[in-house]
C-alpha cells in the first residue's frame, strides 16, 4: 500500500510517497482504507523535530493522526461487525492508503468522509481547552487566532455553551468569524485597544491559539495569568499562564459527541484546500504559512 514516510527531521521535501506493507493492528485497534486524512500543524512540527525532546521518532516515520475511511480489519478483541463500516477518528500514520485507528466512531450517514476526517483533533482540542478554562454561559472569552482549525471549533463550541466570544483574525476573515458568532478584531499592535472597542464587558478568560510573543499582552487583558491558556506556546508558563497539552482526553467519548454534532450540522468546518496524498508537501507548506481558514485535508480516491 502507498503511504507517506520521512527518513529524517526536516522540511516538507523530506516526505515521500512509498510502497510499504499494511500496518499491524493491536487487539483493540482497527485498520481502515483511508478516504480522507486531516492535516494539522502538529504533523509538520513533528516532522521538523519540534517535539523531539519528549517524543523521539523511529525512522522511517509516518505522518498524520486523524482520518476517515472504511474498516478493513479489526483487532482480536473486537467484533467483526465493524468490518465494512464507515468510521472516523484518531490514529497513527493516517496519510496512507491503509491506516490504524486507535479510537473511532461510526460516520453518520449524512456526513462526508472529508468533513469527518478534519474534525477530531480540532474538536477535541477545543472542548478540552474550554473545559480547562472552565468557561460558563454569559462569560466572555477572547480567542487569539480564532479563524484556523482549532479557533473555528472553539468559537462554535463556546457559542453553543452561551459564552460570548471575541476572536482575532486577519481582516479577510472578519466576516467569517462574525458568521460563526464571534466578534472579530484584527491581530497585531494595539490588539487590546481594538478589543476594548468591540466589547465593554470584562474579558473573563483568554485562549491563545496563535500569535507569537503576545502572552504578556493577553495577561494584561484579563489581569490574571491563570486565566490565560495557550495551546501553542510552551513558553506561556514562564509568565504564569497555563499550557493545555494533548494527547486527547477521553477520545472515544469525544468522538461520539462529535459524530452527533456533525450529524445535526452543529459544527461546521470549512475545508480551505484538498490535496491528493502525493501532494502532501504542498499541503504542509500551506499549513506552515499559518493562515489556514478552517482545515486542509488529504484525500485518497476509492
Ligand atoms: N496543545 C494542543 O493540544 C494542541 C492541539 C491542536 C493544535 N494545537 C496547536 O494550536 C495551534 C493552532 O492550530 P490550528 O490547527 O488552529 O492552526 P491553523 O488552522 O493553521 O490556524 C492558524 C490560524 O492562526 C491565525 N493567525 C496567524 N497569525 C496570527 C496572529 N499573529 N495572531 C492571531 N492569529 C493568527 C490565522 O488567521 P488568519 O488566516 O486570519 O491570518 C489562522 O486562522 C498550532 O500551533 C497547533 O500546533 C495544540
């Protein structure tokens, strides 16, 4: 089967489409024929070696942690009734024709493979971060970097919980954020002044999803470092802010909740661009630029 692999830490060109044997599955895992696989910043950070201090890779290494597809085989502790079902979820080396899922849910009949493949990571991160912040209805959240994958999911989940959301984005995404239910402000110098112009209410908490070197400014906005949580800047803790780190908590429960929300169209995720597996370098390069609206996915023909 065809899969993406890389042989050393490095740039997008280190990845190659190769022919390798089908992966082995553990007793509680499934093997799927992949139809779509989500692209996340963690894919290229892992490939660049950003995580190597605490996550050593064995080379050749695969790429991708989320996918949708059709079940081909099941581990020895699972029922054969899963075989042939359409599913989506978390897995390993999902940028491939065949991949192992460790946690999954059945794909609702009215949800596409593409939509399902790009939502597990961002939805799980969004729900985990909101729980971490302990947001309550009628409180106000500022999301720094609200128009990307995680930001879009956070805005929608927070609004569904009755939380007011102000979110930063570039000018081109202001209408997009407004349509999701957030009050948009552009990021950059003078951010806190612009936030004050759109909302007089106290900002109760901040979720830092994007924006470099702005943790002190975000702390100033809420007046308490504990109320600032970053999912992207490990250095946030040096200012007393908190870092909310994966791996996913309760992944199976999260996927069931996500399946329900997708089936009822309660969660939308625009797909900015689709790439065939062979063009993964282009997909990663686009993600690395840091201005994706919604998500990027890899698709694999049946
Ligand atoms: N800790 C965890 O558990 C966890 C889990 C998942 C992801 N993450 C991390 O979360 C981060 C975001 O992931 P993602 O999937 O949402 O990425 P993404 O889809 O690539 O989103 C990037 C977004 O950042 C915005 N942005 C760029 N520069 C900005 C700035 N200076 N200020 C504010 N916003 C800015 C962009 O908005 P414009 O297009 O409008 O410029 C874009 O919408 C990544 O660092 C990822 O590694 C962490």
